[in-house]
């Protein structure tokens, strides 16, 4: 009975204030989309780090067959002895900087390549011989890349020392800036959402002043008087958060899974699973927003 | 049932008190008229009973409770024992008569079957049988006030407060409303009614408490309305009615010849 009555009041309130409710839904939708986008960007960074960043920090590419521009490769493909000499240097001179070394042979490189590009790379069919062996180093301190590079560059059998992080650093920076941007916009929009919900509840309270007046006089409890307003705000906000979740899902589905992943497929991307992880968070934020706004408004407008 | 002990109410700092050391005791089942000029404090008296206002000084007891010191969350319990009607009826315009009366029960969480049984009973009692489906705008003023009374008594309150319930009604209709209030009073409900209607007060011969500038100036067991100021005071041969200072006029002086 009570429940049904309260629900009836909620829906009549929503109907009466349709424009404001729509505004609340839209503003929470947009603000929470930014919140969710920020969360997904961070998840993306996490994925990239898991995938690459923490495993390989420096790749020492060894001289391949044939001629290259590097003078250290004048002697052709790197020999077993040269590789062993390099390992020795790493063991002695770089013992403090390098924590782990492993060798990736041409076969392994090719296997990894084939796994990534089962259909060949940009139309050319490569073979095992086109691959390049490398020493992969994991550093104790990621900041020591320059030292490692200085020691190993130019030695016989070394074509180039590549800092894998250098590839990702600008990307991470971009993603972090994007996250900050999303967070900033989210903050502004969330503020707008709180103000709008506050106004909506106030309008709703004013338009129902006669009802609440009667309710007070016949002895309805405070909770009973305020509940419809609370639920109205919460319902609109939750609707907005669901829309935001849906929007993010669509974005990930069509922009990342269907498009990005096909064009640049050597990166692990956020997936729909991540959206499902973020979405409950958005609903929680929406409810918190509504609760916050109601708290500020209701005691003022529906006091006993 | 209602007991005022030396109650004063000052709305704004420094202002004249709306009630000034008022002591009144209303017994269970009594019918009391509150009379007095506009601004004498009748509505203030009722709002103290309802605990819409708190007294500045003194104590107010309603049904044995010290209302002034009642904590906020107990106020609804108090109000469920009180019914109120006003001069302007205060019906919800978007609800039918039946819904208006049912509303008072719904919002205090009464179960549906209770509402279904009680509302038609009460509507019949106030003389609105068969009019439950009408909207307030489809009722006469007297009928609207009956609907408001139905809403006030549907939860069987011990006390019914009425603030000028006949103020918007013509004398015949007012009489009908008074009969209804009298009937409600006879079922044991204590009734306190603020009014300006001298005819009704004189006719009913009930207890009359008269306020003047917030002070009780008369408390009579079977009183009449009391004296009323003449609507047009005898101003004599005055060229201007109601002019400033018209009470103490200096007789016109013949103009000295020049
Ligand atoms: N909410 C309020 N705030 C400030 N002053 C008020 C308030 N309510 C009433 N007053 C003042 O208190 C005094 C008594 O008012 P009250 O409404 O009790 O008179 P009343 O006897 O009901 O008058 P009326 O017959 O015109 O209804 C008046 O001087 C009025 O201006
Ligand atoms: Mg009044």
C-alpha cells in the first residue's frame, strides 16, 4: 500500500516535471559518460602496461643477415660468440641495472609475428629469415635506460638498442592527458548535475506544496513526505547513468572492438567487459549525486 | 484535552506578542469558540496546538503531551490525533472528493481495505454520499467544506480544530456546517473553532474564549459573541468620513469676516 502509493506519487511527479527530469537525465548522462570515459582510459593504460611496459623495457636488436646501416654490423649477422660476449658485458658491467635477460631467436620472433599477423604484414609475406634476433632486458630501475643503451650501443653484433618504453611514453602521456580532460569535464558536468537535480527537487517540492502541506497536517512522517522527491531525483539520475553505460558500451563496441582493433591490432584494448565493470560505478555515482542534492534541498522545502 | 499555561508567542523580536500569557483549559468533549478581532491571536492559538509554532514562553499540553518540547519526529503522531479545517478548504484540486479524503489515510500508511471501508462512511456522515467522484470544482463552497471536514475526521481524531470554517460561506450554508460540527462534537470529539461569525456563536451558546491583542479578555461557559464595533461609527456631521483624526474633530469655526 505505502509502496504503491509512493510509487504513484513518484511517477506523477516525474510526469509533472517532464522537462526538468529530461534535463537531469541528460546532464547526468553526459557527466557520467565523461566519468566512465576517464575510467576506461585508465583501464586502457593498465592494459598496455600489463601487456608490454612491465615485461620488456629494452630490446637489443642483433645484426640481421645482409647489410644494414649500422657500422657495428659490418661483419654480417651476429654470431654466437658476439651474443655470448654481450651477455658477459651485461652480467658484469650492467649487473646493477639489468635484472633479467632473455634471448629471442629469429624463430621465436617469427612465431610471435605470425601469431599477431596470421594474414601477413601489410600484404608482404615474410619468412623466418626476415626476422631479427634480439636480447630482451628487464631493468631493475626503469630510469636506467640511458646507461644500458650507452654501454651496449655500438658493440659488435648490436644493430640498435631500443627503449620500448619510448614507444609507449607519448601514448601514455596522451591517454593521461585525455583522462585529466575527461575528469575535468566530468567534474564540471557533475556540478551542473547536482545543481540541476537540486533545482528539480525544489521545483517539484514547490509544485507539490499543497500536497506536502496536507501531508504535514494529517501527520505523515517526514520520510514519507520526502521519499517521493528522493526517489524522483534518484530515478532520473540512475536513468542518466544507465544511458552513460549504454553510450560507453556502444563506443567501445563500435570504435574499439570493431574498428581500432582491426586497424591497429598489436595492442590490447579495453573491451565490453571493462564497460560492464565501470557501469555499476556510474550507477553508484548517480545515486550519490541524487542523495547529495536531496540532502541539501529537502530539509529546506519540506520541513515539518 | 488542550491546556495552555501562561503561553506567550512573539513572532519577531521586539514585536507585540501575538499571544500574551494565555491560560486556557479545554476539557475532553468540549466545544469552544475562539473569538476576537482580526489579529487578536486566534490562528496563532490553533497553530500552537498543531505545533506549527512553538510558544515563546509557557507550556502547551495536547492530549497529555507537552507539545512545546515534543521532538520533531514525534510531531506526526501528535497530528494524527488532530483534525484541522480552514476557511479556504485546502482541497487538492487534481483529486476527487473521495481521493482527497483517502489521501489523509494513505499518507499515514493505512491499509487499503481500511481506506475502502472508512472513506464512504465518512462522506456519508458529512452529507456527501454519492458525491465522492466529483472534483472539488464541481462542488459548492459548503460541500467543499464538508469534504474538508471529512478529510479532517476520517482518522477519528480526538480534537478538531477549525479556523473560520464558515468564513467563505453564506449564513444558511454556514448553519449546515455548524450542525455538522455539532454532530461531530456529540460523538466525543473536542472542537475548537475560531470564528468571526457572531450569529453562529450567539445561536449555539457554547463556551466562548475571547482574545484581544493576544490576551484572554473573556472565557464564558455559554457565551455570546460579545460586542461588535459598529461598522460605520457615528461620526456626526462630518464633511469627510474616516479621515485621519476624524475621532477628535474640532468643530468648524466660522470664518471671521474681513
Ligand atoms: N507567521 C507569522 N509571522 C509573524 N507574525 C505573525 C505570523 N502569524 C501571525 N502573526 C501576527 O500575530 C498576530 C496574531 O495573528 P493571528 O493570525 O493569530 O490573528 P487572528 O486572530 O487569527 O486574525 P484573523 O481573525 O484575521 O485571522 C498578528 O499581529 C499577526 O500579524
Ligand atoms: Mg486567523
